[in-house]
């Protein structure tokens, strides 16, 4: 069986990729992270018995993708109005070359292994692919035909789709916390990242179901681990460590 892989991605251009991580990371740091993801993806794809193609968003200098994917048989721009149409056209383009199976992957997959790809190709030997609203699920402890729903709200402050509504997520009251961080701890963070840290903490990074004032919470911020407590609407930073 002739098999093909398509990596759906964009060039790692500062300010154009991984922008949701800004201002926690600079544009250059976001691009470097994306580059690292692409190197890992290229390495994993190189260990799979399938021809590799790269479909890139037509923006920025895509030439670096040739350096990151030296084994790719072809790199071509994505074409179409929406994501679904672009994926459909990329799959159609590659399948038209005579392949019997084609797997399309993204590039934000740091834990992807060749085992995942092998399982995907094995699944295609038993079922046809679907580009419609049908998902074939295996390995779940369910009766055949049981409906599976994955309903997630659109969150306006995190997702940028002009004119979209947050639905029931808008009815959740979001309060900004008063952040108290000892100056000695704050000075452990580079000056250009301090404002971003305080802004993230003010948005209350705790799980929404946690409200124990005696609990010490922790989160990763760049290269640091930040530990804090929250009582009422006040967050107090207790430790910042590498």
C-alpha cells in the first residue's frame, strides 16, 4: 500500500506563529518553539514508512520549511477559504498522486510518536476516512453506536473570531484578583516579563473548581515555577523558583 503523510503547518515567523503565547513569550521565542516542534515532527515522520508532504500557510518565508523537512517530497501552499476546505484540497492533491492511504497531521504535537502514525494507517486499512462530521472511535468501553459529544464553549478572551458569541461561557463572572508579590521574588523574573506574570496571576490561574484558601497552588511561567495562595480576591505569591 502506497502511503503518504501531510504535515499541515505555517512558517515559524516571529509575530505570526504561536501568538497566543504572547506576551508570556516574545515573538522570537514563539517562533523558536514552533521551529522545535517542526524539527520533532520531521524526525518522527522520517521513521514512518510513508512519503512526506508539507502543506504550509502561504505567509512569510516558507523556505525555512525546506531546511526543516529535507525528506519531504514536496512543499505546497494551503489553498481554500476555511480550514476544512484547505485540508480537503491538500488530501485530494496528494491522493491524486496514486496513494492508497494518506494521514494529515498538524505541527503542535510534541508528544507524537511513530506509533501514533502507524496506528492511524492501520485504522485506514479497516475504515474509510471521512471529512464530514463523523469520527470513528475505537478502544472506548461503550456500546456500538453510543453518541459521543465534545462540547466546548467559545471563549472570547482566548479565541479571536470576530463577531462570535461566548454563549453560556459569557455568563460566568470573571473577577481579576489583587496580586501581591514580594519585590524580592518579583526581581527573580526578568524585567520585561514581570508585567506579563502579574497579568496572568490576576486572571486567576487556579482550576475553577478550587477555592481552598489554605491550598498552595503552582503554575509554570517560562522557566520558573510560581507558587501562590488565594483568599477571597487576593492572590499572594509565596515562592518563585527555577
